């Protein structure tokens, strides 16, 4: 007890905490080191002789005026123990220099060697910002377009080649050459993570610059802005990013020319009366789609198929006139849309700490998505925006009327080179630990923040037991996959294990693992599995671009991925037919979808909506009625969520069978079969129970007779 008392006294002394900080132990590390040190002393069978003597002197002389020992004498032993569990303390100065992120412009010497001209195209959504930048891109001798989506890169790739400007396409999964002989073209359209900071260009276009604040992907925009080696860099995005971009360019010694573009574009927020042609329904995630006879609604999984469907939607002669999409459609896609309909104004987000939050969509997101309606050059001069639920409309109007807040900081991410230098000093540390130490020691100024690295650490821990060199391990950990999909994560693990054996991952191996060929899905569960297989093919293609010799069959995988797209399409059509057959009251509806976070419950407010979807005309309420519907406008976000939960609690009830039918997991035939089996089992149970009861009774009778 005396030893523990003195150890705790040692921990609380300010002088000891100051000495710890001087030796690289911040408050967190100091606490962890002390817990380990205390455990070592209290639980160890034998401590070193010199430490034993110090502890004995401290305890025996406690309370005396002339002390032979003092708790401060424990510090050398504490520091020695701390260095054993935190090896980086011996090379703290070097590690601090490596993790110093206060001057990111210095990471790109090629860009600093030239004087770049920065042009910021600013303006509201649908004002032609990207159009003017692309015109300059097409007229240049060489250029690179960096966009947030593969669909946007495809669009610019197609537009450039249609304009007789040879342009290559580079995404994480593929590279498409404009020239038949696979010669690199002077122009490149790519996703922003794939841009090269070593290749010189005349013109570079960085689209959706406001994404520089994104907690997960913001580092890619920072890297492009600071590192692209181009004479002219055209930055397109919201005015909220002007101040931040100007400050970042001030640190590089480059001036920013701002070009404001103004285009009058009015949006009419009207109540939803019916689903009309050229309508886009926005959801946070696609789960299912109900189709009616005279409207075709297709939700493809593959990027190329999505492009084809976008073309079908834009074609006036094509019957496909209703588009169901996620909020990703707000990132600059050009579609011929008259009306945008929000299924919900709530959206799950990942904050800078990696925590999932459900919050109202931001003004920036609402404006971006709303701007898809009434695009310049389309057949609709004026766009319309509304909500699926009537009482969401006042809240959406309020969101759209707010001013977008200026951006404060740009994202950063530790590079492979920085982690390799860390590993040189800490050869025994795992990749996950290296990342943790890097982030804890990193220093950033007010213009930057370190992006969330939870997904990276998750993959690093998952493949830690597999013997890989650090650079290959780093690449595997940056693979774009959803860690909530077990099948995809398991496949990455198998990829890494096969890779570590230096055994190529062939087409036959992949087919065996995915059990290809696959049949069309019969229910939502099977459909979700096929989409996971589609993600596995994407993962293979992504890795094949980085390890061509180990993933040699990219062309064959791309071919079966196209076939998988068709199989999924067939499955979606079959499942929607089952849903329509099992729900005759909703079968005539146009296009509804549900997301995992925001189920579309059949509430009173939806009764009018369903009748509208079936063709009934409901009168538009007067302004006073709109004000009544908008009473929630002044409520807090907490009250808003509480109302949603209460609404689901009251109106979301129903039998399990009804819910399974509604979600497409059961058909009426399957339900009848289950009912029949249950009744048969119930009869058997009752018979068995009766038989046991008779047996007990007969036993009692026999006992009485014996007596």
C-alpha cells in the first residue's frame, strides 16, 4: 500500500509531468507510460536491484524530516520504462521533423519551380463555372481535368474526344487511351486522387474545390491545388472557398484571379402533386425501386452503365424519364432534369473524428443538388425543387436561403514516403501504430487539418498478420472499399495473402472465389450480394492498376463485370415485379425508394402523396397552410429528430410479414408456404404435447394400480 501511495504521488507531481514533456511524453503518453510502469512494479515478481533500493528508501523514510529517498528519484527508471514501450522517444526530434505538416507546399518542388497562374471560377450552381474552365482545357496544348467522380471524368473524356481533342481517361480502376496504339494523349481526364504532380501541363482544371474541406477526401484537393505542375490552374467551385484558396496560394507566392459568373436561375419550391417526366428523386442510399408500366426507372451499379442510363434519361425519344439517384448527383453531373425531389433532408455524415452523425443536409449540399434542375442548355429553362414529405418543404426552403459558410481549412493525409521514414526509425511498429504516432506528433497550422484515417487503420489492422513490405501494405490499406461489407473485406484479405506468397491472382482464381458465373438475384439479399461481388471486381481492377504483374487479368475481369451489370439489371426488374405483384395498392405508383437511414413509412402525411402518385389531384394549400406545415422551422435539430422517431414509432407498426413483403424479401407464394409449414409444425407440436400428457397420465394410473 505504501508503494502504491508513493507511485500515485509521483504521477501527480507537476515537476515530473514537466520533465516527461521535455522528453517527448505528452499528457496522453505520460498517462499510458505511468499505468504500464505502475503495473510493472506492482505485479512483477522481481524488479531491478537499483529500483528496489530506491523504492525501499522512499517507503522507509516516509514522514521523516531527513529523507534518504524522494519520489522524484523514480523518474530515470520511469523514463527508461517509457522508452521500452514507446521506442520513438529515442528519436523524437527526427519524428517531429518528419510529421511537421505546417508547410505542405514544400512537398512539391516541381510545382514550386514554376510560376503558376491560378484562376478561380466562382458563381452559383448552374452559372457555367466548369464550362468556361473546360473550354480553356480543350484549347490548350496539354491539360488535365481533376474531378470528384468517375462519372464526371468519363463525361469530360467523352466530350474532349467528341471535340477531336484526344484525351485519356484515368480512374482508380482503369486507364482508357484515346490513341489506338496506347500512346499517352496530351489531355487527361481523371478522378482527383489519380492526378500526377510530376507531369507538366499547360492547363489544369480542379473541379468542386469546396471538397477540399471533406474529412475523408479533402487531402486529394489539397494535393492537386498545391502540387499540380501546370502553367494555368483553373479552380471551379463555391465562393465559400475563395478566401481559403487565396490564403493557401499566398503561402506559395502565387496570386489568385477570381472570375465571378452570374446566371439568373430561379427554383420554384412546389408541393409534390405527381411524378412527372424528367424528374429526379434524391435518396441517401438506394434499396429498392417500384416501377409502374408506363415509366422505366433503372438503377445500374457500374459506372459505364450509369453513363448509358444518363444518356437514356437525357434522350427526348427514350421512355426513361424518371431518375432515382443518391446525393452524389450534386457533384456537377449535367442532366436534363426539370424537378428535383428530396426523399429526406437528413443525411448521415462522417465528422473529422470518424464518428457517424445524422444531420440536416448543409446549404452547400442542398444548392448543389437543387442545381441539377433547369440546367443551362437543357430543355428546361427553369428548375423546380420540392420534397417527398410535405412538412420537409419549409425546412428545405430555410436551408436554401442560408448563406454558405466560408471554408476554414484544407485536408492533409500522411504520404507513403513519410510513413516509410517513420518505419525506418521504428522498425518494429505496426502500420496502424505508425499512423497513430504520426497523427499524434503531427503539427499543422490553422489552414490545414489531418483527414480521418479510420478506414486506413481498419485495413492496416486487418492485414497486419500477413507478411508484406511496407509500400505494398500501404497501397492495400488505401484501397477504396466499404468496411461494412464483410464479403469485400474478406476478399481483400485473400488478395493480400495470395500477393504475399508471390502468386498471381488469375481470372480463374477470382471466378472460384466469387463462384462465377452467377444467376440473377431473386430477393434483396441476393441483390446486395451481387453488388458486393461487383465491388470485388472493382477492387481487383483497382489493384491491377498498381500491381499489374500480380493482377494480370484486368481485361477479363472488366468483361465479366459488364455481364454482372446485366445480371443485376435483370434481377432488379424481377424483384420489382414481385414487389408490384405483392402490393397491388402501390403497384401503380411511379418510383419510390427507401434508404437504410430514412425508411419511407406510410404516415398520414404520405396518404396524400400516395394518392398523388396514383393520379389523384390534390389542391395546393394556401400560404397560411404552408405556414402551418412549417411550424417545425423554428424547432431545434434535436426536436426534429425526436419528431421523426415518434412518427416512426406511431406509424411504422405492422406485421413482420407485411414489412418483408414491402421490402421484397418475401412473395405471397413464399408467405403461404411458410404459413402452411408453421401450421403443420404447430399441429405436430400439439399432438406431441398431447401424447406426452397421455403418457404421464397413464404412468400415474399404473403407479396407483401397483400401490
